C-alpha cells in the first residue's frame, strides 16, 4: 500500500481497536503458534506467505521463520534471533525484544484455531486489495482524461486477481468422483453428450487423441517452415465444418490478420491464392460470397494479430468472446516462443507460460493448441525426426553428476535423487546471488545423449548435453554457445558466496546416460559445484511434432507426405500418423 492508503488506514481506526484492513493481533498469534506448536509448521508454511502480513516487520519475521523451516530447522526463539542478527535485520523488526515478547506470550494453538487466524488474514489482504483498487478508481474518476483513455483491461485484471485470491480449491475424495465419471461415460455412449470432445477432422489423429478434450493444452511443434500454421488453419476449417456456428479464437503473433484470412479463404475454396485474386471475387456482394466461403461466414472465427499480446490479455479476450457466445470451441496460439518477455531465464518462463495456458484451458473449458518452435538440436542429428527433448529449452546432466544437498557440505549423485521429490538441495537466488535451500519437484532419466565436458581453470568440471545452460557473468548460457572468454559461477570454498571462474576447455565425450531435475522457484541447482539450470517439463496434455521428410531432402519421392508424431498423450497412446500436405493451398488433409 502507498503512503496515501497507509494514512487513510491509520486514520480510519486511530481511536478504535476494530482493525478493518489489517489485524496485528492475528499476525502475532500465528507467530505464537509457530513458536509453541511445531506440529503446525507444515500447515502454516504451506498455507501462508509473507504477503498476508500487513506490517513490514512481520513480513521479515515470517520470511526468516520459513527459511529456518526450509533449511530443516525448527523455528525457535533462539534460532530466529540468531538468523535475524546474522542478516542484520533485528533492528528492522524492533530488536530481539520483539521476538522475546512473542515467545513469552506463546501458548499452544490447534490446527483449527490457527486456520481461523489464517482465514482472517486472507480476508484482510483481500480488503486491502479492494481498498487499493478503489483508490485507483477514485484517481481515474477525478482527472481530465476521457473514458476512452482509461485502461479498463488493467482494472479488470486487478479485480480478477482479487477474485482469484479469495477462491478456494475444492478437494474431493476419489470415491465420490466415480459415479459422476460413469454418468458422463453413459451420456457419451448414448450420444447425449458430444460436446466434451472436438474432432480434429483427421480420423487418424482422433484415434490417438480421442478428439480435442475440452480443458486440455496441446502443443504442436516443428522447425520453422515445416507447416505448423498450415496445420492449425486446416484444423480451424475442419472444426468449422463439424460444429455449427463454431466459436474459434486465433492469436497470431507472427502473421497479420490479412495473411491469415487469405490462407483461410484459400483452404476453404481449395484455390491457390493467385487464382483467388484472379477470380475477382471482390466484385461479388456479401450474400454471394457466402457460397464460396460458407464455413467462414457461418462460424465465429476471431483473429487477434497483436504481436505484443501477453497472457493476461489473451485471457481477457477469451473471456470477452466466451461471455458473448456462452462458449469457445477452440483457441490457437501461433506461436509459444513469441509470448513472454524473452528473459535470461527463458526455460523457466516457457514453463510458466505453458502452466498458465493449461489453467486458462481449464477455466474456460476449451482446448488450447499452442504452436511451438523447436530448437536447433534437430538439425545436428542424422535422424531429423523431433524428440521431446527438442521441445524443452534446457538439457541434461550425466547420471554421475554430484549434487550439493541442503547442508552444502554433503553431496550425492543425481541418479540417487531422481526417484525422490521434495529433497532439499542447494540453489541460487540469481537476484542477489545468495545460496538458498530449494526442493526437488521431480527428477527424470532422459536416456543416452551426446555429452560434452566443460573444464574450468580451477579444475572443476561437469558433463552435460549441448543445450543445457549454466550461469555465466552474462547470464544463463547454453553449452554450445560457450567460449574460453566466458566466466562461470561456482561454489566458493566456504559455501556462502559465488566464485567466478574462467572456462578452460569444452570437449565432446560421446553418448552417455543422462538425467535432470526440476527445481522451483529459482530453476537451478549446484552440480559438481557449478551452478546449472534445471529441466522444464511442459504442462501440455499432448505434444505433437510435425515432420516433413521433403523439408530436408529434395530426393524424397513424395513431397506431399507429412508425419505427425504424437510424442506425449495423457489421454491415450502415442504413435505416428501420416497426413497429406497440399502446398498449392497450404493445407493438410
């Protein structure tokens, strides 16, 4: 909250103990519960973050309590004072007398009681957000701008965040879900419920995917010029043919709306674009044009060609169309890598984007197809068919790589950690280059891959794939982009700071067994005392690769053959499908 809102908050209850926008007593009671009943720790730290606390001093206290818990220590009066003193934070929270005061007042609280105080703090946080929003509305109302200059979308985003903050996810017992699931199966068998799945128009793809499931995220990936957009536009026309007045949104971050409509017209009329221009259809009336493009006219196809659009804006557009038609049948995004801000931590950002897209698909009960560009690894192999590893923006480490555990003085091989989740290991907060304890979300073995060894001037070394990233002075860098001038982040001898060491050499080793870890929130960990990036697993329900042999060789007999490789499928089996590509009208059939 800004200074104006702080003044208003203080003045609103300066003579009253009834705190409307925050409750210092509830904040203190949560601290007392943490210090007095260690059985509450897991519940509190899984439900609460520092943003729930209004007072800055209390935010600092909670952050340090949580850090102690993440480090495997129980927060006590002594350990908390020591930690705050170590980081020179005691004065900012009112001195050690503040912590001693909390410990003197501490008394055992039950989970039910602590949950009540957490709920109270969440209520206060929502009210503070509403209060801040009301100030924004007040300032907008009392200025000289016209209403057309007001960013209503930003206001809607703020309100949406408040609504999301007060929502509670439902936890259901598995046995209670059996009967509804069987009822849905019965309706599907009786053809009384056909709206849950949408046919792609390609029978062989539907055989594997069982149609496009509402609420699912599907990634269609391929190298540039492979035909991803053509496949997406072919899917649009197929859906329009099967669903009366189909409602489809296409977010085109690369091509203009004019280019898109030209290609849709060509696909529906089955006429090359040049012939369409020669036919002079522009002389016909709108009513006559419907006979040439019936599906385009009868359907509701929306095209957004804003190449700077962000995820929150995509969600607002979908909501607007959903409110208008009471449904959305299909959303296509062309393409994934053009979303976001192209940050240094691009792998983490792509992972976050796919996770949010999955959330949007579920929220609006619509299948979302995101087109994705594959990295250059495909071009470096004799077999050019894409693999799931080509989709990820980070690589793998050899299975014998040493990982620094939470204590930093203890290490273990990565292959020992892959089967386990929520093991504490050492990570780096790249914002301030400090070491912090992080938890493994998941580990995976990735099979045999081409591996390189990096040797540093201080004799440290690490073996990893070419597309894996390590931390350099210039940010995260892939191994295949390293040179001898690069300086790499490594653990110092006292395990508290980073040392920056120059690269000595990079050598190819051959094919070795590899694995990797996914470690939020910093998406990195210390391997062989070198700071490396982690693996990002896409949140897609299905991953399809587009592969055309003629793209790589003009000697192939049939230039119209295209292969769809279904590499990931949560709804069924994986496999390969052959389609026919018609280059004259840029469509698949």
